[in-house]
C-alpha cells in the first residue's frame, strides 16, 4: 500500500518567525502527535525520519515519556513476522 502525502499551508510569516526548516517542523509535529498519543512510536519515528535509537534519545532529551500500547505491540509483531518470513525465505 503506497503512502499518501498531504500538504499543509503554513503562512510565510510563521516560517520566518520560527526560523525552522520544513524537516524541523515535521519533527516537531511528530513529537507533538506522539506525546498526545495520536500516533504510535513507530509512526512518529518514521515521520521524523529518525532511527529508533535517535528518536528514543530525542524523546528522553525532551522529557517525553515513551508509551507502549497494544497498537505498538501489534505493529512490532507484524514487523517481526514479516522479517522472520523474509529471513526464512517464505
């Protein structure tokens, strides 16, 4: 399934006043959505384009607690299953 891309319009004065790059804004959005429980750790990490370790370090440096719920477990289990099948040649 291909990922859909959505675009949001940010007024130029906001871009100027924040002095943030688009990637920095995307990172902040990922952190905020994760902190609010709107997206999982994995989805936030992907959105931020960071490794698991780097994202964990960033969360820790910001004092954001890592929550791990049932959805995270199922996503991890699916990824493990896919890797296991790939490694066994199935």
